[in-house]
C-alpha cells in the first residue's frame, strides 16, 4: 500500500487530500482545506508550511504530489500562487517526501478524461472514484484529484519499465 498526499496550493485556501493506493484501488483517507486569514504575507506562507507539516506527521504519506503553477492573467497573482506552492513544497521536502508535480490539464485528464474539465466535473469524479457519499469541498477535491493523478501516473509507469526509469531520472 502507498499513501499519497495531494496538494492544491493557494494563498488564501490550500487544499489537501490523502489517499491509500493498493494495486489499482484508491481509498479515501482524509481531505480538507487550510484557510489562511492573516493579511501578513509571511504569516500566510508560514501557516501553509506549519499546517502541512502537521498533516504530514499525522497521516505519514509515502508520496507527495502538487499541482504546478499555471500562468494567470495577473502576474502578481501567479507570483503569490508560486510562493504558496513553494511553502507547500518545502513542507513536504522538510519531511523527506519525494516531490511529483502535475499540470492542471494533466490532473483533469487523469480524473475526468478531459483536460478542460470544470471544477464541478472534478468534484463529481473524485466523489465517484473514491466512493464518497458527498462531493468534497472544491479545494479539497482538487487536492484529491492531484493525488489520484499521481496514483494513475505511477500505475502507468509501473507497467512501462523503460518509461519508469526515465521518469525516475527526471525526478532526481
């Protein structure tokens, strides 16, 4: 069994989701949102780092996946998102987790089947794939989708030994 932590970084809300994967079966463990209320930028980044550290210690994931930054129309927003993402990555690395990154389109493709899927479609498919009674909150669903994408990618690479070696070199 492999436990995966998926992160959907944000400067006000950072979603997280933890799943267990055994073979081709994924099982929901937990998910939620880190809500940042401070207006002080350093405090926001510190909150992301500290809260994710707490989640990592509590749920002890084996692997860690984060959504890549996509270019916003507003450069300032993209920079803030990148910094929030950096705080999340530092939390994982501080706990010796190997980082994997996925583009938003790849995550949607892996979970919904199309890269241009809506937030509602992602929430619905996360609910279906993890056999949940209700759709998770949007940011938590996005984080669970990151974890599912990582699980699907790892399963595919495991079936292609040459591709797996190439991917492992890229992560190093």
